[in-house]
């Protein structure tokens, strides 16, 4: 499995506040047991970004393309919103990439 940085963008939010309301439900989707031992199977973080006239919640993950697709589908089913999956720029998510490197001893592809 070659892991890379992906963005799962939850689109169509009217405001930053609305986008942020999805953080907790999506976090629980990605990590249903927050008090687990060791690193999450799929490292993740959030940010919010303006896309056109709307706002989107960006869930940055490090995963294989196949896993990223599955997560995108699960986020779409959870939110009922347009979800766009795209390859992310590791430079935009330096903390996430460093977390991955420390936890797994390697850099994502």
C-alpha cells in the first residue's frame, strides 16, 4: 500500500460555523474509539477552506487511494453533502505528515 495525502472536501456549507459542525461526527467516523492505544489506522486532521461562494470542511488523511475512496464514500453518506476527493499537497499538511512519519517511521508517498 502506497500512502499519500488526500483531501476529503465536504462542500456546500454556508459558513465556517456550519462546516465546523461536521468535525465531531466525521472525527468519530474516522476514529470511533478516541481513547484507543497507538496511532489511528488512518491519520487525519481538519481545516476549513473557501470554495467559490461556499465553505468546505477539508478532512486531510494519509491513506492509499483505495482507502481514501472508501472514507470519501463514508463521509458522503454521513453528511449527505457533496464530497470531493482529491490528492492533497503534503506541504499544506506538514503536521499531519510529521505525525505519520513519527508514528510509522516513514514518509507518505
